[in-house]
């Protein structure tokens, strides 16, 4: 790194306060910035998704002495106390500041193209794990229904391992509007039919409801379930969804 970094030492610095607000969903929505942490995810994001980022934050210049920053990514040195405030994962590794990409509203009146995943998960860690599976198993679009966690929340970013940058994400409506969606509509439900014997269509929408609540009873989607021994009452929603996505991926590919 050849550019001299900007130094920020005050808790009252407006730029620092904006970054601090990105640690919560409300601040993410208002400021439109997010913080990416991780010993593997930060270097990977700089290599493959640099266009999403504008700042590299660190406290020790020696950490980034040999880094070649892409154009548009500016180095910023923070006082140790300020850096620890933003480093909620406790990695001690440089952080990236990015701009939350536009997430247009979905038009469910149009039929799906490929596999579209409609998701209402409110826990950001669960959502991040789901996004990682979605990217791995060929989901074309992720529709975040009202009440879903923010996909750029720090916990979601940590669990997703940069999957956000490989997916098209759209803002979804309330549950009532899902009932009128065009095209094949399916939902994961513990009481549904065995998805291992299901003939997966090429174009479809798959719904994953809220943790513990599932999909509303009046939703007209065809129900699918992951077969189990019955030794446990139900699977974690993210685990069930990942298994369903793999089953569909294997069926379509094979």
C-alpha cells in the first residue's frame, strides 16, 4: 500500500459514527453502508468484488503494508479503541466499508425464471447461512420478504462468506401478496410431501417461512418436506432449505 492513510481518532468523527451505525439494521438502511470482516472474506472480497467497497479500515499500518488496494478503495487508520468498536467479530483484521447495493422490489406477477427463493428468515446468522447455500446450489434470485433480516448485517455477512455478492437480491412484499404470485409456487413444510421423490420444475419459487412459524396456512404453495427418522420434531429452517436446494440442484444437473 503506497497511499498514506487518513487517520481518525475521535469517537465524534462523523465518518466513524456513520460506520458505527452500520452495525445495526436501522443504520444499514439509513446510511447504506456495511462493514465486512474476516481473515478470508476481506482479501477475497478485495480480489473478486472490489467494486462494492470504498474504504479499508485498520489500526496498525504494518498489517496492510504489502497490500495493493484496488482503485476506489481508500485506506483509513483508526485509533485502537475506534477499531475495536467496529470489529464486532473480534478478528483484529482490517475491515472493509462497502455500499449496500440496490435491491429493487420484486414483481411477483411475472413468472419465475430458474429457481427463485422467497425468504422470511429474521435471524441474520440463519439468513447468511442460507445465502451461502443459495449461491452454492444455483438460486437465481433471493426475494427477502417483509420482516427478513438485512442481508448486509454483520452477522449475516459473517455467515454468508461473501455469498451476497454472487446473488441477485430483491425486496419482497408482505405474506398476503405472495398468495397471488405467478408460476409454480412451493414451500418447505414439515408436513409436506417427500422432496426426494419430487419432480423439480426448471422454473419455480420456493418459500422458506420464518423460524418457528413457517409458511402461513392460507398460502397456496405446494408443500415439500425433507424426510427424516422422526427422532426430532423438526429441522433447523436453514438446514432444511439447504437440503432442499441441494436436492433440486442434483436433480436438475443430473
